[in-house]
C-alpha cells in the first residue's frame, strides 16, 4: 500500500530512541498517522514541527497498519512564527483541535483548505482570530454538527439574529432572545457575514464554537477542549483581541 500527498504536520510524539509517530492533515487522505524513522534526529526536528507543510509518502504492507512516512519539507511555517507567541498559540490550537476532533483516515477537504487559509494569515493579528473562529465553525459543519445561523428558530425571520440556542445550535432573533439572554449564546455578526469584527466578537465566537465542539464532538469520546486552545484564548485576551 502506498500514497503520496501534500500535508500539514499536526503533532509529533517520540517512538523508541530515534523515531517519531507523526500526525498529519492532508487534502485527500484526511488526518493520518505514520512512523518516521529517525524522526528525532537533528536534521528532522526542524521539519517535524506542527504547522509545517510537507510532502509525504506513506507505505505499509496492509491498509490498516500504522505504516511509515517519508517526509520532505515544503514550507516551514512553524519557524516563521516562533517569534510571535500570539500567532504560535493560534497555530498550536488549530493543530491540537484537529488531532482531537478529526477521525483518522477520513477525508475532510473543506477543513484542510480552511486550515491552509488560517495558517497563511497567522502573521496578521487583525485577521486570523476571526478566521480561527470561522475555521472551528466549519469544522463543526464538516463533522455533521453545523450551526443553523440562517434564520430564527422561533419566527423564521432571517434578520436581527443575535443569539444561538445552546441545545439546538439554531439562531434566535433579538426580540425572541430577550427574555432568555442569560441562557443563550451570543452570535457575533461576523459569523453571519455581517460587517466588521467588533469588540467582544472573538470571545463570543470562541464561546459559541467551543460549546458545541465540547458537547457534540469531544464529550461523547470523553475528551475536552485542548490546553492549547485555552492558552490561545488567554493570549488573545491579554492582547486585547477578544
């Protein structure tokens, strides 16, 4: 068995004295793990960093085996972000959440494409936090748990949507939401494609997507949001970007 593809490194963990097991995200193979022999060597360490884009070839005798990766560098994005803790936290959060959320060997091309866009914008803190929230919303949708933000769940109107039901994931207009505001999740305008990102929108967006990622994707498998995501949110707050 063999295939080749472009990929983003998601995670690397030691295996034995010199090798590493590497998780990658590819457009045509989804999230996939494989063994990199010599993956802990000095020459491989700069390549096997979360976020780097690589060319990968996977080989195994049987389809259900772990298999071996042969990895060649394409674009070492992680190195360019090492001096920017805020951007690096966004990268680490997206990588960690991908590992936890995406079923192995299941293709999610839309998630991969949005992941590429997110990484390419991480050098611009005015843009990437909103794209990160959109990426999480897209992740939910691609996994079959998309939010219904097109019309009010109560009246059916398509404007003045302000909140989301934490139970159903459906939008609610401001008039209907008013008596229950403390029980509903705020819906930032940029997630509806309306206007600029306003103060408080990123925090509201992360609370919204995080709520459904935990309850619909992670909790059923006894998992929680990764520490890397909490760290990203803390750094965004300290930077005044929530």
